[in-house]
C-alpha cells in the first residue's frame, strides 16, 4: 500500500510540476505493484501430509516432523515458503519449485523442552514476490499431536503387596489369582463380571450394583501428586511431575497395579505393563497446577485406600490439615512414603508417625535418595 500511495503522489507531482522523472518513477512503482499482485495471485496448489516420529517423547529428547509436499496439478509449482505451527511457535520451511506430479520431503526438529500436549500444523503456505511488495497465504494440510512426556529418572520399583508363592517356589511372572478382598460396592459398568452382581444392593437401589474386588497379594503402587498452586513454584512443580512419572513408570513396568491421583481430580488406575506406562505419562504431560483451596487427599482415596499397597506422596509443602489426612491414610497401606521437594514453602514440617519422609532439593536428588534409602 505504501508503494502504491507513493506512485500516486509521484504521478500527481509530475502532472503539477511537469517533471518527467517523477512520472517515470510513478509508472515503475505502479508496475512493481501490479507484478506483485500477478505473482502472488496464483496460490500454491499442493497436497501436504505430515508425520511425527516419535509422537511421544520425553522432555528434552529429539522429535522430528516429516513433511511431504506433492504437486498433483498439471502446471509447474513455483517456490514458496511453508510455515508450520508447532504449539505456540512457528517453523518456516522453504519448498523448492515442483514440476507436475513431483513431490518433495522435508525434515525438521520439533521443540521438546516443555512438557505438554502440542498440536503441530496446519501448514501455512506463503508466496512473496521478489521485491516483497505482495504476499498470499493459504492454510492447508492436517494437524498432528506431539506428546512431550515428563523427564524420567532411573528409580527402582517398590513392592507394596505381599510376597507371592506357590508349591514350586516364589512366583515372578503374572500374579496369581483367587484371593480377593471386597473393596467396595458400586454401580455396574459395561464390561464388569456378571457373577459379581450384588443382588441385594441392586434391589435396594433400583440400579445394577457389583462387588468391587481387589487382590490383596498383588503388588500395587499409588502415587498422590500434590498439584496445588499455592504450595509450589513452576520449577518445583515440574520436578514433582518428573518424580511421580518416574516412580509410576518403574512400578507399571514391573507389572504392578498403579494408581495416580491429584487434588485436582485426576484419578487413573492401570493394571501395569507398557500400555499402562503410556497412559500414565499421557495424563502427566497434560497436568497443570490447580488454583484455589482444595484438600491434599481426594475424598475417594481417603474413603477406600488401596489396602496393603505402597503409597507415595510427592509434594512441595503442606498445611497442618494435610498431616492429619496423611496419618489417616497410613493404616490402608503396607508402606507409605512422603517426598518433599524444594524444602517446602509453608514452613510446616512434614512429620507423620509411621511414615517415611524424604526431603530432596529436586527430582534428581529425590530419585537418588529413593534408590538408596527406600528401595535400596
């Protein structure tokens, strides 16, 4: 617009003062604007596909995008610039000229320094004339999701159930079944065992109710991650997520039943194994601090517990009410450990009878202390 305005001004001065040079400058400027419009009027007509490998990565580990651009038309496609949205950032790729039916593949590294679930794409195609006077933009292509998981530290899994034996010795494979304790009576969910229907409760409530059993001998791990924003900083919160992810991953990899809870309402239970690790880390990579005044121990955990498993509480600070809540939980678990990161911010000393408390500066220090003091 500035060049076009300058052309009009030059032409007006040329007509008023009779300067041929100004008339020539006005014509040149107008010609440049017209040429820019002609060059950028034809938008790129290409097909774009994108792949991310791997689509799930630990924070700080490399992840890449493969961008495939194909000219499916019958005319030559000139060079243009493609900008790919990556989370809140922007990554530019220069796409060279493509003959009809040709394709080109481009690779670039994705940012993985922040934990989270990020959308990659759509692609913004942009053409600019040589003088930079005009440009056209076109959004195309699909979007892909990149999961940046917490950083994981090497920690040992702590068995929180009772040793398993059979007539030939100790079992190390899949847990034996047959010894079940009644944990709760709840509403029927599709997929529940019909043989566990509780007919008396069904008749009393008018809804299908089932007995919720738990194997008292199977190793179980429960992680309670304190996500209350008032008690932590951004750096300590990331350390807490890293530590909780490391402990949950070690237990799930060992085949233990795992449960992850937060004061903000997250409550995920998994049976153990690689698929469980993936879901737990997916949940953790989206976790954010929760504002407001909420109790440390969720009501569901305070009511039932896991009866005999291992409970680990990861926190940065505590209120006096938190200590009483943790003391009440201790009776439900074989082992209870509280990990306090960053020295705490409230000045309340975390000390609960019968509960082992670890103080650590960060997640790396906590993992080292866990391996030496708790799981060693």
